[in-house]
C-alpha cells in the first residue's frame, strides 16, 4: 500500500503516463513563472494574465492595487489595455512590437498543414470520448504570457507581453 500512494503521486508528474497532462509539467518542482497562471490564462479569457505584486501609482494619484489582471493589446498594437473582469482599468503605451514571421511562414508549409490536420483529427477523437465521459473538450492552447518587472536603473516598470506570434513591451513610470 505504501508504494501505491507514491506511484500515484509520481505518475501525475510525467506526461507519458497521463493522457491529459497538466501543463507545464515538471519532474521535480515548479520554479517562479512556470505555474499555469503565468503561462496560460483562464479558459474563458483570450488574454494573458498579468500579476501585480506591488501597487502601481500614476501622476494623478490613481492606484492599481496588487492582483491579477488581463493584459490586451490594441488592434494597431500601439498600447496595452489592463483589464479586470473585462473592465478596462488602465492604458499603457507600447514602445516595441515584434512578430515572429517564421511561424507565419511555417503555417503556409504543406507538410506542417498535414501535421496540423492529423492533430486536429486526433483532438476530435479525444473530444468525442471526453464528451461521452462528461468532460470538457480539449482545445488547442495559444501560448500567452505577461510579466512586469521593476528596472532600478531607470526607476520604471517594464511590461512584457507575448501572445502567439506577437511580442510587445511597455515602460511605465510609477510615482
């Protein structure tokens, strides 16, 4: 009986042993920034989660309290929108935007399209079984991440945003 409990605990750490592994999985422990909330947002959200650990103040005396916020980028990619419960709270200008063109080119590749089509068929088979068992369907995840860090040299906060092929940065001066 002792080994059974140890086996169950260890089995959940390896993707090969689980059909639906929790991502990201680690054999030993999780490091800062590797928890699912940092890498993946809530299922109903299309935006990465930004976690503020310190209050953020502006020149007008407005304060953003520590907490979990959604970070969206505007259509023209010229500013970030900080939201909580889909309610916009703040806007930050974006000073740099990068788009991974290699991924876009990869999407046009015939071999890659075949692989994606095969993966989609497999997902449909799995989803059919999951629906029959009363489970939620498995969906393709878009890699998303948002982070904020304090830069001591310039006395500002650097906001990093990544969603799919787009990466963007903003700098915010706290008063």
